C-alpha cells in the first residue's frame, strides 16, 4: 500500500509535470476500480480532451484537478500504484487504465488486487467518497502540534497502534509506518493509550513527526520509479525473525485489530514487563 511518504513523493513528482498536459486517449482495462459520480458521464469520454490543472494530496487520497470542473480522486488502498512513462513503453503490471497525454507520455494506474477506488467527480462534490470528509488532522500540517496531539489522545482507551492508525484522528498513517513509529518511540503496539504517561506521549508525538519525515527523505533518496514500493529502509516492518537493529532481539509479529504488527519485544516491552530502549531510526 502506498503510505504517506510514498504519496508525498508521488505528488512531488507529478505536480510539476502534469498541469497543462491534455488527455488525448483513455484506455480502460479494469473498470471495477472506477467510480463515476458525474451524472450522465462515462469515464473515458469524460476525460478525453481534458487538461490537468493540479495535483494534491488529502490524507490517503490523491486529487487530480482537470479543466471543465472535474476531479479525479484516487484512493490506492492495498496495491494501487501509478506510473508515468512514454506512451509506447511496456504496460504497467495489472494495468487498470491509462491516460495518454499530449506530450507522448502516459499516466497509468495498476492494481494487483483491484481494490483501489478511482472517483470521477464534479469539482468540490466529494460527498460520495467514503473517508474524504472524515480525515483527521494532517500530521504534516502546522495544525499537528503537541497540544493538538494531546487533545486527540486524551480519553482514548484503545490500543496505541489502533489510535495511530485511526485516520479520522491522525491523517494518515498506514501499517508500515505505524510499526516504525512505535518502534522509534519504544512503545508496545498493544499498550492502551490511557496507560501512556506524559513522557511516553511526548515520545510518541515526536516519533510520528520524525519517522514520517525520515520516510519521506528515504523514499525521495531512493529515486525509484513511481510504481515501485520503497521499503528497504524500514527497521521492523515485515522483519519477522530478523535481529532488532538496536538490541539484536528477534523481531516478532502480533495481531492488532486484524492487522499484523511487527515489533521488538525488548525495545518495546509489553505493559508489566521490564526493559525498554528507545530506538531512533531516522
């Protein structure tokens, strides 16, 4: 799944080159990912001849503005990915649709599991997009202060990993960086939020800011094509059975609300056990 650092990189790459480009041809292979919310319109005819006006991110969504008052809004879900390539180049694996542009390049969307959602809407008419209006505070925005974080976590009794991944509260942290944040903060994924003292809440807040900034830097530094998932830099995510990079203890995996969570049992001890060592991977 593209996570926040991946989406930041995606927008950084596309925002300077897409505006002003016109869609000259649309090819659809997997219409199951499409949601056309413009009455009387269909996907390809509505987009052909349109010119891109801008690209921006809203939580886990990427919004493409087009002339004529249309918006293409994409939620990648688990396996969605974009590719920007010459129009005649090898098609992206699991291609769902492609938009050939007037400069002989092609913007393509592929999705192995076809779970992504691609919405075509009138500008500003986003009420039919689940999750759009429910996004919490953007953790990359100036609004994400220590004071706002304390208000958001106050009174929460759920497990800390659930809180961190609650997009209606914090927008928007996915599985991989949730694990990295808790590892950096030295907090066990199943720790109840109301068991976090002020000092540990401070560590969590700083870890959110620091790990996401580190992830953004690492994705940009890798310089991989947009369609590639950059995860070589992660410390615990999907490192089951490997030694912790801080203490050497074997990385473990547990389930948290139906999701796999990876952690170091020594650096992130469960409540009621001894140990604990803050890891700072960025």
